[in-house]
C-alpha cells in the first residue's frame, strides 16, 4: 500500500503534490479525477469511496489514476491540500499592512469566519477527523496546509503590529492561536456536529467585533500617563 509521505512517482512537485502533466489532455484528466474524487470523499467519507466509484464517473483506468496520484491515499491527500489552498487563499493574501490591530483583526476575523462556516470546509474537517488516527501523516498534512498556515499568517501580522508598538510584546504565535480560538468559540464544534444553524451576517459581525475587543483588552500596550496609541 502506498503510504503518505512516500515518493509517489516522478510527477510530484517539490512540495510533494502531484504535478499536472504537461500534456493538455492529461492535465484535464488529472484535474477531472481530483474534482470527482473530492466531491465523493466529502459526501461519503474516505472509506465509502473506491477507485472504481471515481472512475465510473470520470472514466479512464486505474493505471492512469495511479500514475497521477499513487492510489487512493495519495488522491485523498491531494484533495486535502487543494481544498486547504482554495479555502485559505483569501485569508493568506489579505493585505492589512496599513491597518491597525482593531481594524486588521476585524477584517481577518470576518474572513476566517467565512472559512470555518463554509459547508464544504466543514465536510473536509469531518473527513479528516474520521481518518486522522488511521492516517496520522495525512492529519499532519492537513494541519500544515490548513490551520498552521492560518496561524502563521496571523502571527506575521501580530509581529508587524508589535514592532510598530501597537501591540504588547510577547509570543506572537501563541497570540495568533488564542485569537483564532476566540473567533471559533464553540460554534465551529457545533457546526461540525450538525447542532447549530448557520449564523447570520449580523451575528457573525457582532461575534467578531466582541472577540476583537476581548483579545485587545489583553494584547494592547499598557498605556502610561500622557501616552496614546492609534488602534484603528
């Protein structure tokens, strides 16, 4: 059995992701396989999907699928990395360099909420939780491509504000983790368990605003007599 982390074939890129083949026809086939597999994995879960199920919809042979992805595990890993990349792109590329902590965190908080409240994103979380113990390397791949990327992006912004004197010095990564934890509250878990209705935009805005205020209560520099810092 092909294990995650092993070299699948010569068509991987430097990051371990299957590289799209240069031939246009092959490239389209590879993309079609990944799209169909992603839909089935998220609908049914890893165990309930076979390679035959995928090929029944997209056509082609198992040898072709193996040449692209190295088998079912490699295909599932490619799906996880693709979905993480798609969902996080807007969060990771958001330019808030000219914003202060309050405005910047509010902007990031709302974007983060759009990610964790997305139904497809929640389906991927469920699929990962179901398979994490059996495939720990896959769980590591998911964490590195998803949550860890979000933490790093927020950490860089926090470090920027710390250097500018707009936030108190301290462990920026820990602060990033704490902020995202405040944003998620218990809503994320309830959503994964199917125990809550989606929040309205107004409810999300209220939650994010209060969460940012709470975070800044502990993260803003302590004011001294006669000092004032721009927070917005």
